[in-house]
């Protein structure tokens, strides 16, 4: 397992600095935190940051001047002092000067290179490079307990294809290890690509010699190694074998470990158990939501009826080929005013007004 020496740059001026830094006090030995502030930092934040710095020598405040080159110069000094090998990296938390001339200039001068970008930052999304020494974290909170790295250990001999359900939800913070044998050597077309594309890192471990419960002992040993290297990282065992509960029971009852460990029959089920209150977990639960079949059928018939009415109105007009776009506007825009505005936006004033006059016959526009 790769264990990076990580230096985090965290914006100290944001309103929820305490939530962003939640868990930093429990960070492993190889992580260091610099909370970046300037003269605009609120006094409340100053007090919170001072408290963090007192409680851990791994957390430090750095006050920089609010000027064009201040962040560029600071990152240059961080990289010269903290990037000494391929196992050293700097992680820039969201909103730490990730827009504006200082950040752009630093990237342009080669002072910052980006592995992956914060999804909501338009400027940073255009600055991806191949070098992996520095990255912008995907996600707004550094919460060791609710987020952080997750190790997903798949007992592929036991779960086969079904255990890989949910691999589309994996992200760069997930490390996947697939344990297999000659009895489980095949995989569904496209499943391997999905798995390796989304996971942050991926390894395969093959059973060297056939022995009873051989892969079970491999996985149990791997759990121990992960715990030894980092007592904060989450561990998911993907298997239907309830014997792994004994490993979990021992770790909780006798070893006194802090790692959160779960057993699940698929990647998707495990992410629900381990992921905490995250957007990923909410997406999975939304997909699993059970709905009333008769209600869904009634909505389907309603949509088909609206589609056929629009098709009839457009049949002998120049706009019949635009039926899908027009149907989308009429279905989803909630009020007549919004339907009218959306139609003009989509088709221009002249064509939009003509289309809307036709749609008014629906008595919903």
C-alpha cells in the first residue's frame, strides 16, 4: 500500500473552517496541515484556528498578504520544502485561491501541478496535468472519520460479478484490492474497465496455492496491515462469507482500533454502510428508492399523453423535428411564464413565440 507524506493547504477564511478541519486532530503521522489566512480572516476563525494549532503540532497557521503573487510564492516555498520524493504530495483544499490570477499564474509557471480537480471549480478544471505531486481535493471537507481513504477488499471467489455492483460510484480516495483464484478467473465484459477507471488505485491478489479458506486468510492479513499503517482509514470487505464478522469482532472488542470496518455483499451496499453523510451515499440511496408501481405507470401514461398531444399540434408545422426539445420544456418547466421563457431561450424570439402560440392550445402553457 502506498503511504504518501501529505501536506494539506486549507483555506482558513471560510465560514465552516471547523467542519472542514473536523478529523484533522486524528490524522495519521504522515499528514501535515497549513491553514492559510490573510488580513480578511474573520476573528471567529482566528480563535478556532488558534485552538487547532494548540491541540496539535501537525496543524499550523500561515498568514499571507492578499496580493497577486502571494499564493504563488507560498506554494513555491511549500513545494521546495515538502516535495522531496515521489511519495511526497501537496493537497490543496477547495477555495484556497483556486481562482484568480495568483493560482492561474502559479500553474502557468509550473509551480503547481494537478492530479484531479475540485468538481465545482471551473478554473481549476482547465488546469489538469499529468504530474501527480500536487492535487486539488475532490470534496469540501477533510473529515477523517466521515470521509478519508477507503480500502475495499473484494473476495471475488465468493461474490463474483455480483460483488462488483456499485463500482461506478468509486472515486479517487478508494483503494480496491481484488482477491481471486483460478476458480474465479473471469469477469463480465466492461466490468474491469469500470472498476479500474473509477478507483483511485487498484491491485489484484491471486491465491498462490489452493488451501481451505485461503483467500479468507489473505484478506484477514491484509486488514491487519491496513490497520497497522493507518488507524483511521476505512475498510470494506466485500463477501457473503459471514466468517469475516469474527475479524471485525476481534478488531472492535480486543484490538482497540479506530478503523471503521464493514462487511457487505457488494461494493454498493458497502458504500452505503461506510460512506457517512456524503453525496455519493445519497445518490446510491436515491437509486435504490422503492416507488409504487401503479403510481409510476400513471405518470408514464400522463407523459405519453402529453407527448402525443404535442406531436399532433406540431405534425404539419416546420417544428415537428424539434418535438423532443419542445416536449422537454413543456414537461419540466413548472409555470406558463417559465415555459414561455425557456421556449424563447431555446429557439430564439421569433421561432420561440410561434412555437409557444402553438403550445398554448395544450392549456398547460
